[in-house]
């Protein structure tokens, strides 16, 4: 059996006295990322044993609402792309992309 390479991704969350995120940063040595600041992050992991998604959604208190809307739109588009790569389901991917377009239109994100 071949030796496995382990890769580590580190998330750092600085909280205020009320445990509200003030600063978020992340590092991924294999990706060349070292302590990069972020204003928001969404993390989902699959719990195969319980057949459920577990998630962490964090954003700093100074994350502007307009940036949050753009962040969500870009995340939805990215999820559509990932869904296609993972399932090859072109019909549902197209439906997801249609929703992304609708989402952007309703939030007036498209210029």
C-alpha cells in the first residue's frame, strides 16, 4: 500500500466578547495559502454514518450585506459546477444555473 500524503487546511476565528467573529483567516500549505484573511466562510462536510450534511457558516460583523449577496451568488454558481463534475447530471445542473441567474437578477447583481 502506498504512503498517503496528508494535507492540512487551517481555519482561524477571532471572536469578540460576545463570541461574534471579528476576524477570519485560513491557511492551506499545499495550496500556497498562508493566513489569508476572509470576511465569510461556508464549510460543509458529509457525515456518511448519519447520512447528513454538517456545516459551519461564519462571517465577520463587518461583512457588508452587498458583498454577502455576491458571495452567496458565487457560492451557488460554484456548487452548480461542482454538482455537474460530481454527478454528470446535465439537466439538474442547468436547473441550478437557471436559479443562479434568477437569484442574481432578483438581487440586481448582474451589471
